[in-house]
């Protein structure tokens, strides 16, 4: 009897936890909040790994039409995110892999991207692009 | 719930959508047929009205096939044009229309565009992130094949490995695209310009084909690649090199003797590098653009047209089906006596309703299924025609989108079929029975 | 199977523009009777039969079978009444030509309650055999002769084990020998199996074997007598 009660409670707890995280994630996550000052992944990033997270930014003009990959940048692409830093991986961009072939958004329209957060280095076999943080199975909408 | 949906693989999502679209038809069927065995009478009906059934089914099938093939074609065209542009990461040209420059440089559609000069070209080559830089000099042709002046490195980059022969190593050698009607060892004389405006005999030189590229599925399959130096020479321009040139074509070019090129293809060291170079060469002197982006914008436009086309396709199909249903309503008058007989024998009105509805729905489902099959054939034929005309390899296949379209169509028309069924249900038994 | 008793009271059926098709103030038939109805064409014989089956709405009056007024029932209930209690034999056999004889005989299994389906099939086959037809035959019913087809129609009428048999000129399309055989068979079903038979017919052979014959003219019963 007690045991059953306990099980019910813990099940409710398990259900409530992701819901709380989701509610928290409704505000778009700042890309810089994924890193610590010494460019390691932050606690926030690690706690959200694998969850569907909402990001905000601009779609860099894609190099390929009809693809499932683009770069999300903090600023519209007229400001080149790769230009100000020597590093191959600027900390204000996000690699986005969409669930389906996407429809390109104008580079100056703000978009909301929702995708599963993936951390760690990954080299795209097609483009050779090395990314450190990705939103995969993503969908997006105009903000 | 939405998270669960997003967690599903694309195929499962598509299957679920198709099922959801079919659900209304299945629901109507389950309710209409509940407790009845319409099978034997349905078969009897189909056999009795065999010819009319075949004609009605064929009408539905053809309209479904055309709709599905059109939608599939749009997707195939998108995939084909994207594949054809795959190798062209970044193009630098003199300021002007990006679309014109892209159509000329990537799809070899002849155009008059201003030239990028030698200084700028040298700057691009010297950029630290540049990996491959090549001029794309278009303007001449042989028969219908564009003759493109470029470098051997570009020919190697474009073709991967040659299907036959070797790359050009002397100014008047050429590498032919897979669909060019010249074999290794044959020679050709280029004409100035293209098509009807081409002026034969202006260029009194002979090129020898020394290699052939494999099929790339792009308009480059129709092209003849030659050293850019020879193109300049043919037009009585400096040949890109100083006086002590060893006549081995290719970089480095001497900016002082560089007459200009309409477009420059750039491949940078990485994705980031490509963005960096795009930023670096977008200024008053030059424009640098991603053909992929421009194509994606055109695709977005095509997507809008496709939405309209999808709706038109569905409307057409529904209209055809409405016509068929109107025909069926008239047909049921021919069947009225048999339906009245069933009523007289004590069959519930709903049984007559179920029988007529399932007859109409059988034609609809059969027509839709045959239509999908026909659509596959039509898609293949249309793709072949587009490929033959544009040299862009279009391999359209029926996909889930078309299945969804057809599933939606089946549900919608199965609902429409309730109307004639309802009309037969309310016919007077006695007068129908007298015939 | 006890037959059903019929009782008509103040029945009036009207056609287009209120024209009187049938006017029967009072009429009763005992269960298990073989009744023949005759009259000139247009006298209302078919309307009479359809009224007994609840196929035409009554403007007024009652048609009671074993006390149940079918004229007062809504259409679904009248269809259910026909399904459970009435067997119909038509002038031109009216079979589903693409179906086989056993399929036609058991047509009620397609729309009747699931529980009764096997019984319907069984009775259909038995009746076909009784009437001299092969119950295992699978060829289309339009390959049969006229007399055989009418016997298939009788088997169909009996497959639901009805208390009431309604027949509309059942012998009209048959030759003499077949007509006589069918008339005897129908009356036998009333006498031996207790079903109430109402047969509209101008066939004297059928009048001769019936228990009772009525004459209709202009929608009214003008004669009512034993033959």
C-alpha cells in the first residue's frame, strides 16, 4: 500500500521534472550561456543536453539549397560571425540540423529554432564542417 | 505531446500523417458498413457495371496521377538543381545580378556580364582561406555545347575522376562533358557566341578532346572545358601570362596580362572560411554569393507555387470525382430496381446506403491507387523530358507528400460519396420496384 | 411456424395528388390461410400487397399482423418487420443475376443480424434442394431457366422462415406446367407449414387451389369468397 503510494509519487515527480525544464526553456536560450568563461560547456548546457531547446537567431545564408543543415548566428549574416575570431568555432553560432529539408529564411529575419541539444565535436561528413554545439531534429519558425 | 511527435523519425511521422488523413474515410466506412456484408453484392454491382466502373476509375486515376506527378516533379527539380550546384560554394563576379551570374556560372546559361580583373583575381587567390580558385570564362560554343575557359584543377574538382583520358595540359586541348558528342582524339572549332547568334569561323583554331568527364547530372555534362588562356588568345587578348610563358596552362596568372573573367569559382578551406571570403569579396568592386542561397530563395518561390499547385491538383481531382459521383448518381437510377428489391425484401435503408457508398468508394480507392502507380510512371517520363531539355538530372520519385495528397483526396471524396448514397436511400421503393 | 393473422381497419392509401389507390374499411385473414387476390390491372392489387408489407405509407387506418399495426411503424421498424416476418415472391423473380442460386437464396444473410446468418444460408440451401435445384451450384443465376429462377426466388423468400408469404403474380412468367407446380407449392406452404399466403394473381389455377379469393376494383374489395 505504502509502496504503491511511493511509486505514484515518484512517477509524478519524473513527469514534473521535464515539464519544469520545458517551462524554463520557453525563453530562448542565449548561445553564450552554453559556455563558461574559459569556453568549456556550462552547467546549463550540460543539464539541457538531449532536451529540445529553443534558440533564437538568424539563419546564415546556406551554401547548399535543399539541405537539412544551416548555421544559426546571433547577428544577421551581414555581420560575418567567422570574421571576428581566429577560432574555427565562434561561441555565438549554432549548427542546426533540421528534421526535414527546410525552406530558407531571409538572412535578416529573426527565427526561433527548436531542436535537441547536442554537445561535443562533430564533423559533417558532407561539408566537412566541424561543430561543437548542435540543435538536431530541429524545426524553426519566424520569431 | 509535441515533444513526443518531434522525437518520432520522419518516416513514422509521415506514415502517421497519411494514416490520419485516411482516418475519415476509414471512419465513414466503419460506420456505414457496420453489421453488413456488402461484398457479394458489391462484386455483382461492379461486374454488372464493368465498363462504366472502368471508365470512372480511369478518370479518377488519371487526375490523381497528374496531380501526384506534378508535385513530385517540383521536388525532383529542387533536388536536381541543388545537386547541380553542389560544387559551387562561392562565386565571385563583378557587381550585377546575382541570379544572372549564378545562371551563367553554375547552369551555363549564356549571359553578358562584366569581368573581374586580374588584380581582384590575384587578391582572391592570395586569400589565406582560399583552397581552390578558378576562372569560369563562358561565351563561346561548339554546336550547342558551351565552351568554358577555366583551369585543369577546376575540371578535376568538378569531375572527381575523369571517365576517360586526361586533363588538358596544353592550351588547345579540351575536356568534354559526358553528354558532348565528341570522343577523345576528335577535334572541334569553337564559334563565338551561342545558338543562333553564334558566329562560325570567327575562331580559326582547333581544339583536341583529350579527356571526358563522368556524368555529373548538371549542365556541365554538355560543356567543353578548355584552358582559359586559349579562350583569351582566341579573342585576341593577352593570355594571362608574361612573355616568357612556357605554354603550360594554369595558375599562377600575371595580373598585368589578365584580361578578366566573368566569374570566379571559390572553394575555401572550410565552411567558416567560405563565409569569411564571402564577406571579404562583397564590396564595391565585386560581389560574392553562395549559389546555394540564391537557389534556395528560388526554391522558396517554387515552394509557394507548389502550394498553389497542390491545391489546384486537389481541386482538379475533387472536380473529376464530383463528376464521377454525379455519373454514379445517374447510374444508381439504373440500379434503382435492384436497390428497391433489397428494400422490399427487408434490407435496412442503411444497407442500400452502404452498398452505394462502398461502390463509389471502391472506384475512388481503386482510382487513387492506380493513379499513384500511374503517377510513378508519369513522374519518370516528365523527369526524363526535363533532364533532356535542361541537362539538369531530375530524378523525381513519388514521396510521402503525394501519398498524403492522395490520402486526403480519398477521405474527401469518400465523404462526398455519402451524398449519392443518401439520395439512393431515399428513393421510393414501390415505383422503383415496378421498374 | 405458426402463420400470422391479418386485420385491416379503415386503410386508405393515396397516390400522387391525393388520388385514392386503396380503400379497405375492414378485412381480416386467419393465420395459415392461402389468399388469392385478383382484379383488373390498375385495381390496386400491387398497392394492396405493398401495404401489407409496409412498403407504402398509409394515409389512414391500420394494418395489423398478429395485432401489430405496421402502418404506424417508422420505416426502420417496417424494414425489420419485412426482414423477420415476410417472404416476397415477385412476378419476374427479380434475382441478382451475377450471384449464384445459393447466394440469391441467402441474400438476407448480407444485411440480417450476424447471429442468424448461418441459419439463413442453411435454409436457403435446403429450400433449393426441396425445389429440385442443386444447392452447391456456383454459376450465375441468369443462366437458369425462368421456372428455375422463380424457384430460386421462392427459396429466397423462405430462407428467413417467414410467417407471411407475399407473392405478386408469381406464376405470370411461367409456362403452364411450371405455373401449376409453383401454385401448388405456395399453397402447400400455407397448408402444411402454416404460413399465411397472400398471392396477387390472375392465374385461375392459383385461384382454384387457394382457400379464399378476393376481387379488387378501383382499390376496393368487391368480392370475397371461397372458390
